[in-house]
C-alpha cells in the first residue's frame, strides 16, 4: 500500500490509528470492491473524522471522499481496480460492521 501513498511509515501508522479511533462504533452501510459507505457514531468527534479525510486527500488523491457531517456518513471510493486493495485497507482499519 505504501507505494501508492505519499505518507512515510510513521505517517501511515498515525493515519491507521485515526481510522481505528474514528471507526469505533461505526456501521457499514455499503461495501463493494470500489466503494465503502460508513456511518460514524455520535461519540466520535467530527474534527477527528475531518482531519483523517483531509490527510487522506493529500496523500492518496486516487480516493474519492465524500463526508456528510449532518448524517455522519463517509463515502470512500476508488475508480480503478488497482486501488481496490487500498480501499480494503481503509475498510479494515475502520473495522466497520454491517447493520444486518
């Protein structure tokens, strides 16, 4: 994953930790090979989610990120098959669970 991301190893570890913290209590709304939609728990601070998204936009421009703070929904998508593993890594870091 690191080869397609501009973060160095310490930066990757910090971003992983941000995703793990933000994902506590999150619900998976949709998951396809190229799209993840998650709903974040009200207890997760919005600035943490926004910081995570901002950094992701800087380091991995191939992600499409759409944050809807009023619904607490984050959509993360990729357009190319070669980036599906990176999306899977984020979904895994969030540790989101299906509502089913």
